[in-house]
C-alpha cells in the first residue's frame, strides 16, 4: 500500500460520482492540498467542469461530494468534503497506516522502486570530458546528474546503457601532443605522485596555449598533429592514443570515486573510421533534410535549413568537402537511437568499482554486442547530458532525428544544466584569490578551476576530522571509510538538489553540514534511526510486520507515514520528468518528517509496550524508505557517523 493506491481510489470515486451525477467523465487532477487543514488529497474536477458547463464550481463540488460519500464504506477514504470548489479527501489512517507500513517492512529491498519502465531501453550519455585534463568541479555536476539519472531509470526497471564519449581526435588532445612532441614537456609528471590527468591539464594544456600566443610556429604544429590523428597511421597518432588512454584512466578513477557507472566508452576515432557519417549523410539526403546550396554565402555546402526565419542554416559539409562538428554528432546520435546499422565491435576495457565490466568500441574484428549479450545502442529513449552552451546544437540534432525516426517510437532528449562556480570562501581554501567577488567561474584553458580530486580530498579530510571527534574509538580504517561516504554524499547531493537551469555556487563548508539541506544531514537522520533500533534490542522486531500501527495517531506520526508512502511515485515521476532534484527534495522532506517525529513523541521511553513497538516499526520503515532513496541518489546510508 502506497499513496498510489489512495490516489487511484480517489480517482475511481470521482469518476463514478461524475457518471452517477450525469456529468461528463473528464481528465482531472488529484494532488496533495497546500495546507494540511484541507485534508490529505484534493480534486479540481469541479473547476474544470465549471468552465465547460458554465456552472459554479462550488455547486458541482457539493453535488459530487454528496455522490461520493455513500461509496466510502470499506475504502481508505474517511471523508469527502466540498471547499471553495475543490473536493477535499481525508484518509482513514487507522486502515491506511497499517497497510502502508506493513508493505514497506515486507519489501525492504525493493520498496519504492516501481516497474514503470517495463524494461524499456534507455541510453544515457554523460561525462564526455576531453581527454586532456582532469575533471574540475564543474564536470562533477555532469557526472553526478548522469549517474543519478541512470540510477533512477534502473530503479524504475528501465534497461539502461550508459555511454561515455571520448573525443580522442579533437583539438584539445592535439594541444597535449604538441606540448610533449614539440614544446619540450616531459611525458612523465615532474612532481612525484602527481596524477597524469592533473599534469596534462594543469601544466601542459595551460602552458601550451600561452606558447601558441607567443610562438606561431608551435601553433602551426597543431594542424599537423590533428591531420596525423585523423589519418590514424603515424607514430604521432599512436602516441596521441597512448596519451588519451593514460588521461582517460585517471579521469575514470575520479568518476569512480563519485560512484559513477558506465557501460561503454565510445571513441571518436572509431566513429570517424567506421564511416558512420557517410551512412547517416545518405539518410539525411534521402529524407530531404540535407540541402545542397548552389548560391549565396553557403554555395557548394550541404546545410540543414534553419527552422525559424531568423535562424541561420547550419552547415554540415563545407564547400571543400570537410564535415563540420555537427556532422560528427548527428550520426553518433542516430547510432544511439538505432537508426543506422551498428558498425562497431566491442571489447572489455576494464573492471569498475562496482564489479561490472566496462566495454569500449573497436573497429577490429572481435566481440560484438550479440556475443557479449548486450545491446549498447537502439535506445527507445536517448538522453544526452551536456551543459546549456550546447543547447542550440542539441536542438538541431533532435529536430533532425525526429525527421528520420521510425514512427515516433524513438525519442532523443538533451538534458542541459548550468555552470558550477565556487564560493569566495571555497576558492580561498584552494588558494585562489578572487578579490572581492562572491564566487568564481572556471576556465580550463586559462587554468582557473579546481580539480574534482582536490574537492573530494578536501571533503574527505574535513569529514574525517568530524567523524573522529564524534567517534574517538573508531579505527583509522573505519574513519576513512565513513569519511569517504560522507564526502561523496556531500558533493552528490549538493549537485542534485539544485535546479538544472540555475548556476550552482559550491561551498565546501556548507555541503558538509549535518544540519540543513545537505547529504550528510540525510545520512545522519538514517544513522539516528539505526541507533534507536540498536538501543531497543533490534532483534525483537527483526522480520516482524504485524505491529499495532493503527495506534499511531499523533500528527507527526501520520506525517511521517504519509512521506514514506510517496516514494514509488516520486521515483516514477523523477524518471518521467528527468528531474533528479525531485528525489533529493523528497529525501530531505522525509528526513525532516522523521526528525520532527523523533522530537514530538517518545519511542524508547514510551510506557505503552504496544505503542512503543509500533513506533519502532515506524522507525524501521523510515530507515528502509530513506536507505532506498539514498541508494538511487548514489549515497550510502550509514549506521554510524
């Protein structure tokens, strides 16, 4: 029993009342009212009918409520009352609470995970950082949004494939190669134990761009290197791949620290070498999407016409026959949707932190998707996570794909997000002087950023000290493990709780707080619940589901039960709306409801044994709901912290 059942029952009652009252059965909304005084659920059907029938909504609501009341016997609804044109419903919590909590306790592993996906194949692409530098704090938002979305889809029984696109033939990797081959930078980092991706991004990439401005001859080497990489046969091309793989491995280590999961690495050189573009180009031409210009500024070019009059045409192929950037993205997106034949072979790349195998594309004969039992492309929904600067390009790709899709059954989504800045205090903590500014924007080319590893290390150090203060008897191994989980919680929750269209200002101190809207606050609420159960001799209630939950009538108890009952709907809606924030908001509300319950009513000190046991059952149910929520957010529920 969850809130879903209650919503369904209200909908059935209203629909039946509409028929008996002679009103047309229309679509209407049933939701929680803005104030608890209005009841548990509210329906707006009278307002919708009023517009159609030219009849006062108050009169319609009164008639429908009267028709509903005789049908309430034996239901989970206690009353239906008209109020200002709405119909407000109060739940029979004496029946609903036992049904809800018993269901939670009977399904601890899967509670809150609905089967709404029904094995639909979802392809998610995220991370896709140029392999010339380490991740900075801005990249962390992409990784965490993408991984949380993957977890949401998995929780709703979608078949998911997570892609990480590796641009191993772009300008940025060419810059690193120029630095090593023509500007005298040593391949080995000069600083002991320095990560290779840090060295490439912090020193080689930044300094080679400074050299370009002073020495045009070195800048010319970039064109040579790009050509060599594109042809893929020279010693320089092989060297570029070696550097790419070294940087990539270090990048993956950082992503794995955040508990990100991937299924496949797609290398751009393989996409180019597979001739995927020529196949997609034929599709574009045969569907009338690509147009050859015979006059004007784009004479001799193949273009996609702008959708709006004021929008310029987008060039696909220049007059000299070279393809533009979008010409690489369209065939890759078409491959993700399964609109073109899969040209790749696949090979095992490495084992990941969670024990799963990460695969990589290859053009050499070997394992294909059938032999390894996985299909990496052909998603019924494809979700590409890229920051808002790419919105126009992604919109064009989506428009193009919609014209060559198969009957509208395949859908392509761009999930955009805004940048991450650092608060002035956090910038200073990392030794960056930003003057009187309140926050700092980052630039990889200028070397103005903070590496993700530094952020995770700093969070770990602060969490370690805090945990040690609270638990001086813990071993160093215990302290490090808990500090790891707290640091991951702090950064993941901080990135997820924000609106995607808002710029984040990350503050390291705020993110670690055990109070307020933070990941550690959620972990602390869970740890508190487990301590209560531990002190109560938890074995007494292990496996027990038949508590006297009908005795839980306090307002704070009812409020907590109602929050617990929402989880499957929240997870389902997060999957439908592609909104990870809604799940973070739910987790925070759930934790607040528990803490209020803990403050308002005694649990261990309750004298009535039946009520005490029921409250312990409620604490256990809360722990299950919060733990399962945190799992989807990529956060570990801690018993102690």
